[in-house]
C-alpha cells in the first residue's frame, strides 16, 4: 500500500498536474499493508510513469502477491498499459507457471493491453545474487522473457568531455541540453551484480517478428527488447517514505517506457489513427521500426552486461566465470534495439506502409457437444487485412488458463492453427474456449471464441459380479 502524500510531494516538486492514482486492492486476497521493502518500488513506478505521461490516469493494483495484481489488472482490462518491475530468473520459475503467464499476456494483448516489464539487474546471469556464487550461469528474467511482454534493459550515460547539461535547472527541475550518449549499464563488481538483464530464453522460442541486424540465430526468444537509463549514479529521484531518494536499475526503465506507451496511445487516439487506446504487443512493431529508418532508437554499441564470479581458496561449490553479453551494432542481448527516442517512436509508429492492420479470429470445433470420454479438435483461423499471411501462434485458453498453443500455417491472407483437446480436460457443462492471437509485424492482436458443452457418460450396467469369485451373477428379478 502506498502513501499518497509521497506521490503528491513528487508531483508538486516537478510542477506536474495534481492527480492521485486510483488505488485498487485485489478483493478476497488479503490486505498486504505497507511493506518497507516494496514501498520504494511502488513509488518509483507511480511517480515516473506519471512524470513521463503527466496527464495519464494511473491505477495502482496491489495484493499480497504481485502476480495476483497482474492477473486482476488484465482480467478487468483496467488500462491499456501495464507496468511491472518484479521478476524471477527463468531457471527458478516452473515451466508451467511461465506458460500460464504467457496465456495472461496473450489475453492482455488481445484486449489491447501493452505489458512492460523490467529485464532484471543481474546482467547476463539473472539468477546470481549478491555475495553468493549460486546462480552463476547464463539466464534471463521472467516475465520479460515472454514474447508478448516488452522487456526493458538498462543503459548509462557516457558523457565523456561533452557538455550536455545547463548550469542550472529550469522550473520543472530539468537541465539536459540534448541527447546524452549511452553505453550499457554495468556497475557490477565481483560478487555484486548490477547490470541490465539480457540473453536467450530456454523456454520460449524465437518469435517470427524478432528479426533484424544483430538478432542471434539461436532459435530463442532474446531479451531485452529496448533499454533506458538505469544507473543510480545519475538516477531517478523518488519521493518515498516522506523523503527523497535516488533509484536506478531496470525497475526505473519499465515505468518510464510505460509512460511513453501511454503517450503513444494518447497520440494515436488524438490524431484519429485509433478510436480507442490500446496497441497490444508493441514488440513486432518495435523490431519493424528498428529497420525502417524512423530514428526511434539510439543504437547502443559499447559496454556489456557481463557479471564476473571469482572464487577464493576456501570457497566450496563456487563456479567462477564471466556471464553476459557485449553490445554491438543493431540488436544485442545487452541493450536490445537500444534506447528510445520517444518523439520519433510515437510520431513514426504508423508512418508509411508499415502500419499494422486489423485481424480477426474465427473458431470452429469438430463438435460443440461432447461426452467426457471423447475429444474435440478446435481450429482457429486468422484473417488479416494487410495482404500478408498471418504468422505466429494461437494460444487456446479456458477461464484465462492456457489449454494449448499451436503455430499458424497458411497462405494468402489467412492462416490456421488447431489443437485436439480431451473432453476430460474440460469441466462439465458449457465452456467458452478463447483463441488469442498476439499479432505480428503486420497485424494487430485479435481473439475469437467457441462454445463447447461437455456431458457425463451414463454407465450401462450389464450385470453384477460376485466380489469373491468374480463370476457373473445376476440379482433376483
């Protein structure tokens, strides 16, 4: 739970419009109270998302478990942009849990929601923790590793001898003169990781839209997608607990980019490009823009997110080594596509013929009523208006839980994906199966539904057997 006085102090300090966030506690999930360990994180998110998009309406959803808050925000379609600054290293997360989170992301995208997530602060070894060699291996952070989530890494200013600041701040607290050159954020020391997360997922495959110069040919989903300033040495001022503090890390980049996404939505609606806000999964368009010359990204070509582990003579079970990646031209696993030029990103989002077109999803089932011992095949057909064949995959869900995923195949303007479901997987009664299409480089997200009724099998008793001899015997009459 946050203290609105902190939010008000921050907005007053930087002359932002008065605007309190709406506070929503997930019902029936308990009251978490105020956690000192989490208060700063919440204040950072609310204050900086609101600083980037000063007139945006902010909704803070909280619960005893942060993922309960995420699910509630998606199910309620509370806003077109969702920002999350928590994560877990991928090898420590059960695969089933990651697949469930992906189904949430599919649903979010189909509703037009953009999910932005920090990519972690332990460089290329996301499981590595301070003062321990445990987790010394290449690993990425989740949920940033989910293809339908935009993962945000970290950069640091590389000013050199350049002059990029005025001697005094203006009324809003600003003093930057121009764009400041950047390198990959890495303040790590042996045993103390402090660098932007990145690398290759071992759970999620390479999405069709993640292409372009520098993207590894490793068949995996690579993160981060983009990066923003993360070093606490030139950090983010946050009002928290009644005083000001300086924050850093990719937890700062996530709400910052979420604010940019909110500005994008506002721009698209105000210019008539869309009737309602919501662009869903931004990733396909981001990678297309990186190759289209829109100037939406500052390519980060120096630095790395490598963290080092050293072992002394008395260390046991210590794995020494260097884990991470170097920056380079184009995409890299240290900074993604680079940092964002917000103006060029927003104004160039739908420029020219690269704008994403609408799509529709139609569902068919081999039967709409089955008994519990049978199975049913469900086929989703995606039809787009871009002229290109839809690519990607369909996630089939029931009640928000994924029951199957299948790649699209087809030609022309349509493509299909099918799964076969055992009726025993479905509850008795009427079921609404939802097919979620997350979109691709040319098509927006879409969804479709089909109803399937499941009935119990009525047993036919042919006779009774003697429980001792197992010989058939019928009761009198």
